[in-house]
């Protein structure tokens, strides 16, 4: 646990900049500070100053480390900034590193006062740019503990010119006692890790008493809350009036997104420039996006400290989104979306989701045991399982109430905090404590708790009370056909629960709905191209196929009239029933035989199979290019035959595109679109050309193109228009890795808007990272169909990775032998990375508990089986 906690609270991860160049000079300093203002007692603060040795006055940056860290953690970052034209000062806060004194949790009279004296020192340096007497041009950056210090110092010292706080708190009382419920595991980590090597309590006497009371009673006195308020940037909200780049982690049960939202709202109200960045990491683990956050922080300081107006500070709001797990390196696949305005947690619009379920009795067990499991502080890598379709959360029967939605008719991208009203009846004067959360429930019953987050609420008693619940802020895509499940549990491992046995009745007010925020302004990814543009390729191909079938541009104009049904309503995009196609001249050799499957809105379907499986034959029948011998294909409820008008809603790219070699790429695209008879404005031509990224080649004859350039031009052609159903045959052929990543992320975002994509590919890793559902074919027959996680994870094999050199081979053998004997485990074997465990009925949460009981130094837990394994098994190609 200690190793994982050090990772969580070190706070320097998001600043992992480049290796220090030899030209940077480091000067170590010792500062003597008064223990408190006016005190005769002093503390020693160790610090380091970084320069390039020149005398030119330059802006300065203070780098504040995270909890349980020291100035040494910030050395690489300090050298990087010094190389890029800054004077940089790092220091170890009180009680950390070689600095003396008690920990005050960023107390204004202690840690904040120290930071202000460091600014005084910079104000007398001739090599630091000065805006006035004793007024250095200075910014502050830091994560977690250091992030709050940056905010507080900006509130107490007007000389601070710009700040970049990360994964930090705004209101420490609300962070540790959300809605009056004590966050016991995180608080315990704070106090035990800081005090463990020193004995006793390393904090101030006031904070030690606060923790002892909270750990014993689960409550905080008014005096304790006042103490936490003094360490909260919210206490000086009206004084922070400088440019602020707020980076908050999505996988963070300690300081969740709501802390950053309150921060942004208050600082923006003062008229200061504010940007909000939701990263993929946080205190619960995940990808801290070090290089990206590094670049943005540097640009922020360049713009506001160097006053470089050409430095791009980025969008007002950015969200990192994940699209599954890479089979090549095991990492989450990520892309970004951004908007010009940060709307807070209410989104730009809201959708209502009806919930069903009557009044239910919820029992609070004696002693709060066993508790439900959501986030597990210190083992944050597990939070990534929710992004990969595997959840380790657990609720115990009788200890929760559940309310379900109907299957979603279209995909829902929830960005912000959903809200709902619940009615709670309790007969105890102590009232009730409940933990609210929303699960994603797949059609097969699999559940995922987004980012493993919950919202605690305290309801007064006795009596019946209706309360409004603001659920955890998330950015999460619920696929079409999935349900939302609202759960209110009586316990949670991370929080203090009442010890007495009690029963509550939980219900929803009549007609109550869950209100889900949506940010329709979020666009794009890692390029400035709009997200939907990538999907135009398929539109064009669909139009091309339909054109070939009708042979009449005039007929095509009729089929694309505005009276056609939209993709947001009506029948399923694709239903294949009993489809068969024989080889010519053969009664028993089938290219496709009795193939049936269904594709819903918002899905990305991967069509997989070895060579000769019948994939291309199937795709040609889907578009009406060839007739099936038996069976039918229905697109949006209409039968597909050559010339079907419904094909105007299908975009396709199958078996390459034909171009006139003597004409330029640009001219080829224009002639193609003109042949469709559709208005030029509907083509989105410039967006398609930008995506193609052919540069000057667009104005060269196609005969001079390489294979990769031809493929990109074909994809640009397929992008022309905006179809409701996209069919892509090997879309990544000829693309370089960066273009493959762009194609992957755009397809994902396109489907998230409720449209549907079908992809045929032989690149299994790409399919696994992109698709939500699979159809696996072999020798013309269907071998499997369903969600990717269901097909790849049917073996329930997990890889439990352990810290390097943390266990000897003999120890791994012994643990594997013990785990194999646990009911619900079918096999357990040691591996080079840790343990391979096959589950058959044992929940992941119970496995985790058993591993911790055996003192296994767990670093991560994740599904072991990959699509390649499942594919080879299903197609019978295993040796």
C-alpha cells in the first residue's frame, strides 16, 4: 500500500518534463522562517534555485510539491523551465524533505506565509524580472498539496501573476466531509503516511485533534470545519484575480471534478482568464498525461508571464476521453474534446432519463460491515477497469436500492453532474447516510461504475424527506441499448457509516427522472478538425454505391430530400436475417451461410474473420451491390435491394475507390460530389480535404500518388456528406500510425453522437480499440456476436501485476497455490508480471480483498484475454 500511496500523493507526476540540460545551474538555499507570524520560534526550509547563469531578468516560477513529497521531486521540472527562460525556485514544505516544522495543510500562517517570503526573496534578485519594487513577475504551479498552495498564495499575495493548480482542493472541508460524511480512507492515508516514520502525529496539534475526533465519531466539530476552511482556497475566492489553468482529474475520489468546477466558477467571476482541463488521471490513478499537461502549463506561463501573445493557451474547456485498452501496450486509448466555453457541471443542455422502481428497504448493517466497494484509495490503477468494461465495484444484497432506466434509444454522452430527487424514510433520530451512484448496465447485464465514483448524502431523521442528489461529475458515454441504474447504498468502503443497525425506505417521487448534463459544444480531438468530419468518408461511399446502382443523379436528388427520417429516431440502422450467398455453380459451397445479426444506434461494429470468411461478400450485400440467395438486409427498417432509396443514408468505402489518374486529387473529389447531384454546401469539402492532409499533393495528378496517399484521398472522398450508417472496409490500409489514431478517435466520437459505424479490418488491435461490438465470421458462418468485452473476456482471465522485484518466484508460486484454492477461482498461475487468475463466479472485488489479505503488492488488475486470443479460438486457428 505504501508504494501506491506515494504515487498518489507525491503530486509531481503531472510535471514530468524533459531531462535537465547541462547549462542549468542549481543553487541550494536554507531559509529560516518564523514558526508563525510574530513567533520567536523558527523553522528551516530547504530550497533550490535554478537558472541558466545569465544575468538577463526573467520571469520566475515557484514549483510546489505534492503531499509527502519534497523539492527533489520537482528538480526535473525546474531544470526544464529554467532551460525555457524562467528562474525557478523549489522548496520542501514544512514537515517534508529536510524542512522542519509541523504540517499545517497549507495554513495561511505557515505554508502560505513561507511561500510569500520566498516571493520576497525573488523580489530582490536582479536576474528576476520585476514589475515594481519588491514585485517579481512570478507564477506558481503544483499538484494536489502544491496546487492548493498555489491558489492560496495567489489569494494572499497580489504579486502572483499566474497559476496552474492541478488535481487539488478548493474546499477542504467539503473534500474530506462531502455533504457531512467523513471520507475516512483518504483522511487515514493523509495522516498515516505523513506520521508513520516519525511516530505520533506530524501535523499541528489542532489538525491532530481534528483527525482523532473524525476517525472516532465520523463527524467534524464547527471548530474543526473552521480550521479546514482556513486551508481552503475558497476562503479567499474573491481575491484570486489572475489567469488560472485548472487541471482536474477524472479518476479522483479525493478531489473530484466538482472541486475544480467551484474553483473555475469563483475565479472567473472575478474577471480572470480561466481554462479547465479534465485529464484522464487523478489521485485514483490513470494516465496523468504528463507530457500534454507539461506543454499546456508551459504555454500558459509563456502567455501570461513572458507576455508572449503567440503562445497558445488552449481551449477554455478540454476533456480527455478514453476508447478502450490498447492490445499492443495495454494502455488506455485516449483522445481529446474541447469547447470555447466551460459550462460547469450543468452542461450546455440536459436530457431526462426516466427511472423505474418502487419503494425499497435498505439495511445499514451493524458496524457498517461489510461495506460496498467503489474507489479503493492507493490502488488507483483499478479505476481504469471501468474504462475497459470491467468493474470491481460491489454492492451487497439488502444494503441498496436500485432504479433502472429503459434501454437507451440512442447513445448518451454525460458530461457533468447528473441530478435526481430521492425520498428517504427513516425511524431513527440519527437519520440516514446513503451513497448514490449511477451504473452503466449493458444488455448482457454487465455493470460498470464510471470512474468508480459515488456521492454521499446525509438525510436527517426521523421522518420522510425528499432530497436533491447531485451525482458525481463524470464524462462518460452510455451506448445505445444500455441502461442507467441509480443505486443508493447504505455503506461504502471509503466513507464512515453509522455503526448501528438500521433500516431505511428509499423511493423516487412520482414522475421523477434523472437529469443528465450534455455538453454539445465539445468538439474535436488532437487536431482542430471537427469530430464528425472523419465520418464523411463513409457517407460519400454510400452515395457512390447508390449512384452506381441507380445510374441516375436525378434519382439521387430525390433520395436525399429533407423529408427522410433522421438517425435519431426510427428502426435499427441494420438488421441482417438469415443471409446466404452460394458460390456460382455450387449448391453446397457458401460464401455466406445463414448469417443474422443486428446493429443498434451508437454502436461501432467490427466485422472480423480470416481470409475467405465472407466479410466482403457480406458488406456488398449490405449495400445492395449483390443480391443474397436467401435472407434479407434491412437498413433503418427498409429492405435493401439494388437502387434502394434508403442507401442515401449509408456511407461506404469498400474495396478501394477509383480515381481519374490524370486529374488532381481536388478535382477528383469535386467531380465525384457533382455527380451525386447534391448541393455543394452539403459536401463539407474543405473539412474532408483538411482531414486528408495531402498538402500540395491535392493539386497534383493522382497518378503521382503513393499507395498511402491514394488511400487517404479515398477516405476523404468517403467523408463527403454526413451519412447515418457508415461502412468501412479496411479503412486504415495505407495510413501511418498517427492517421490511424485520428481515424480511430473520430469513429468513436461519431458513434457517440448516435450514428452507427461498421468496420471490417484484419488489424485486430485496431478493432479492439475502436469497436464496441463484434461479429466474428469463419467459412461464411457466424461464430460469435456481441459486445467486445463479452467476446474477449469470456474466459474471465485477469492479470494481477505486482511491483517489480516485490515477490520472489517462490512467493508467487505460494500465493498462486493459495488463490487457486479460493472458491470461484478455476486456476491461478504465476507469471513474469505477477499472477494469472481465472475467475468463475468470484467477483473481482472479492479477489482484491483476498490478494490484500495475503499481502500481495498489487500494482494493477486487468483483463488478460485479448481479441487475438478470442479470434483464434472462435475461428479454430489455434495450434
